[in-house]
C-alpha cells in the first residue's frame, strides 16, 4: 500500500512534483522526470491567474496538457500499479485485520468487492478525467481553487506524508531490531508510545539514514524499489505458504477465524470500506490524475487492478496468516499482535527481514522527498534540502511513536477522509458544472487565488466527519465516501451562492 | 551477459517461491528453505540490475 516505483516498463522516476500522496503506496510518477529538480514544481511558481502561467518545457508538463507524443502504453501502468501497492505497510495491514477479528469470508470476499470498487473509481472517475484534461492534480486544482488554497491542501498533504513515512520507518525498525534480540523491545498493536531508549535510537538512526538518502541519492532508492518489486511480492506469498505449512492446513476458512468469545471490530463491510478507501486520496481524491494523464485511453485505469489484487489481496491475506500462526502456536494475544519483523523472520528468515527493510525503505524515501517538496511549495524561498530535512525530522519523530503504524487502519481512514473530498470538487467541475449552472474552473475565470466555496465545501464535511470519528470512535475508513459526496454537493451550493457566473449564463 | 543474468534472475525468483511450496509439501526442511531463499535474494539483486529496466 505505499507508493513505490516498480514495474519493468519505464516508470519510475517518482514525481514528487506532480503527484499526490499514495497511501501505503507512494505516488509514483511514471515516465521519466528527475526527482532532484524542483524548478518545475507546479506550486513553485504560480501567478494569480493560473491560465497565465508559462507552460514548462521538458517532459513533465506540469502546467500544460500532456501532448499526444508523450502518452504511454498500457504495460507501463500495469507495472507501476503492481509495484507500488506491495509495500512494507502491507505487513501491518493483514495482521491488523486478524487482530480486529476479521474472518476468512470477510477477508476473501470483502477484499474482492472493496478492491473492485476502488478499481472502478480509478477507471471511471480518475482515468476518465485524466485522459480528457491531461493535467496534474495540482494544476487542475489551482484552476478551480486558486493558488493559495492549493497551498493549504499541500500542507495537509505534506504533514500526512510525514506520518505515513513514519509508519514505514516503524515497520523497518521492527526488522532491524530482530538481530538485537531482547535488547530492543518491539512494539505491539496496543503500543502508542516508544518502548524504550533502544527503540528510539533504532528509529532515529533509520529515519536519519532515510532522510539523508532522500536529500542526496534518491535515484538509488527508486531503482532499488523497482528491482525489488517482483521479488518482494514473492516473499509475501512465501510467508503465506510457510504459515499454511506450519499451521497444517491450506484451508483459509479454517485458519482465519475470530477468537472464540471475542467481538470483532471489523466485519465484511468494514473490510470492503477499508480496501475501497485506503487509497481514496488517489482515486476519489484525484491524486492519480498526475499519473493517468499519460494514459492513451481511459481504459488504462483498469491497470490499478494489478495493485489491488496483488498487493491489497494476495499480500494482505498472506501477511494476515503470519499473525494467525503466532496467535495459535505462540500464544500471542491477537489484540496485541506482534511486530512484523519478528513474524517475518520466523517465517522465512533473513530473506524476510531484507524484504521488510527494503519495502519500508523504498516506500518511505519517496514519501519523505514528496513531503519535503510539499513544504517547499508552501515556502518558495525554502531550499529543497531544508524542506526534505524538515520532512525527515517530522517523519523520524513520528516513527518513534508506534501509534502511526499500529493504528494504521485508523490512520489510513483519516488520511483519506481529509484528502479525498477535494477530488469531488474536480469531479463536479468536470462532469456537472454546466449541468448545474456553475462556472467551470472558476479561479481562472475570476482571477481568484482563494476560492472560498471550495474551502467551505472541503472543511465542513471533513470537520464533521473527524468530529464523529473522535467523539464516537467511529471507524475512519467509512468516512471518505460520505465526506467526498458531501463536499461535492456543498461545492455546488456554495458556488451558486458566491462563485462567478458560468460562461453561458 | 544480459541473457545469463536474466536466466539467473528468473531462477532466483523460482528459488524464492518454490522452496516454501516444497516446505508446504513436506519435501524440504525449514532450514534449507530459508537458506535457499536467502541465496535467491542475493542472486536476484546481483542479476536483476543487468536486465531489468526502469527505476531511475
């Protein structure tokens, strides 16, 4: 689930500049594009009238539609999606489902349906708009919301990126700590605070190393992520196979059951919602406009199925079996769980530890880098190095607290709830603006740098959603869709009240 | 050279998934499985850079 760059065909220069976040799957930017340059970042140079901004030369097309001769074939997208959704955090999500009492039926059929819904969103919303407009999310947003509101969106993006990267560092730390035995106490699912000085030191060292790589040698880690993708997927599968061998059964329905007498915290619809919305910032939230604008046809949106059914289906179920084994054979309390490092070590040995470290490393790095750019976009005078250092520091501090990794199901829900609704504004602008009588791309039309209608439409449902989540402990992964829909409806209402008139009015 | 690297790379992928399947079939010990998986991992990262494109 975090973004990464893999897939044999070309992709992979993570485009920090143009992509939004990818949950546990980092946003990758296909087709070239250097990570280490930010001159073309769409947020770096934004005049008040987006339409007056100069188009960039080069092959990133941050402020112009992607031309026909730069479009890419389908195989690139299948490779990218397959790679970027097999990440270190997959080792957390599968076991967390088990800890929450999911049954085999919930997992097998819930993930089947939820992932299908996510793929349909990519295909019929994101890819549809991306191939018609061929603009990045940021530039598209800027034309609707104005430059300053995009900056605010970037702030949320940057901070959430840091927390996400922190969770990845935490997962890596559980693997690095294995050879040190009991001298490092591994966090359990119930731990939210650091488990000791040795744990803190481990996280700080890993976080600092990742930050340095993000500052200096990003290409190496992107290449590593690419190379390790097919191998890592097989290690995930191997973990599942070995666990079935140790448990003495290949019948998932017999193996994955809630503990007797326990009350499951997640059921079929919870699994559907989680798998549908864990990447909602990418599909409903339109972050993947930046990727899919290079697609020749909207049908390339089907390529997201590779990521969903390899990473978010096979890998999650395989990882879930790790905890099933530890609960049954090692007497671990399912609600407290076990850290991924020791479980993978026990299953497949050094190859597994290597996999956890590489999976965490190759996905955390681009996330730190992207967060740095987001901060830099907010303060144009800030050097990229400073922005990346700031992001790395926040990420490292976050990684010390296991809460972000151990509460990943909640965190991902909150992440989607905050970021996805802004995509509804783009959907309304693209599909509905003419029909409901509001102006298309109002910031361009009015020269506004801050579209208050968008701000209100975004903040009100998200604020209410997060309030409900906090007050009633409502599962956050149910919130992205209602918040997204409410944002779209409110955007229409507020635009009619305070927006510019449509061109034909 | 590229062809050799490709063959070795594909063998290493097989060495990552076949041993667990043999372990499941009780045709291989746990220790041997883990050892072959480690060797396969080293082999994969030694050979894949020669023929896998992308990632830069």
